[in-house]
């Protein structure tokens, strides 16, 4: 009786074992699927990296303007060093430059010399030490008398474009220019003048006329 009773008890275990064996075949696939799903969820919910700030290009646009203005700079001892005035001025912060309509400038050298300039339009750096003059441009160095010496003649540069450095007392032009020194007149296709070095150079087609000396008495 014990043998006949044990045989029916072993029958239900065979289907469970077969089901477990089949499930074990797909278990690696299920685990891989769960792993992939978890990885996707982590990537989707992970904090995004901080994007670098986009640098906006600086526009060439004025931040202020002035009408009928006059700007003066002074030396350490309080003496007037330069003066810049005009009908209209725009300041551009990206280049720290000034664009001026109807500019008029006046600069006093260390030796007391006076240099003036004017044009239809000008572009200057912030402190006025470098000025580009456009349209009927003129830079004049007034005569300077020294004790015991004759006054240096008046010197004028004229053209459609002049580039002046007031502190270095230099004038340059890559366009036709007229030079007047006292009663003498010279023209050239370009100009380089350095007052401190006492160098004047006219290039290209240079022409000139020299005034006759007054008769001796």
C-alpha cells in the first residue's frame, strides 16, 4: 500500500519542473530587457550638463551721442593740453572710438607750439591722441617764435584724408596731399611727417613751387 500511494504524489512536480525549465531559458532575455529599460530611464532622468553660455557678438552701435560739444584735456600742472569740438559726436563702446561731424581740434605741444585740425568728418580714439580726418581735411602747425631765433614758418597739410597723432606730432596720408610751408607749396601722392624727428617725406608724383626770397636791403 505504501508503494501505490507514493506514485500519485510525484506526478504534479513534473509540469512545474518543465515550466521552470522553460522560464529559465527566457530569464536572461528578461533580465537584459529590464537592464536596458533601467538604463534608458536613468539617461532620460539624469540631470542635463550645463550648456556654455552663448557669447553675443558685440555690435558696432553707439551708446551715447553729443551735439555741439567740446572736450578738453589738461596736463598735470593744469595747463590745457588739447581741445576737441564738433557739431555731432557718437561714441562706440566696442572700439572705444568717437565719430565726429564737423570736427575742430586744437593741441598744445610741450614746447608751446599750437596744432589745429579740421575736416568734414573724423574718427578719434577715446582720448583724442589719434584722429583720422576725412573730407577737406587740414592740419596746421602755427608759427612758433623762439628767443633769439626767427619764428618757424607756418606749416599746413591739406587733403581728403589725413591721419594725425597729436602727442607724437605726426601726420600721415596715403592719398594726395598738399603741403604749404610759409610761401612754398608742394604736392604728392602720399605723405609722412614726423615733427619730433624733423622728417618730412612726400611720395609719388611730387611737385613744388618755392617762393622767391625778399630782396636784401
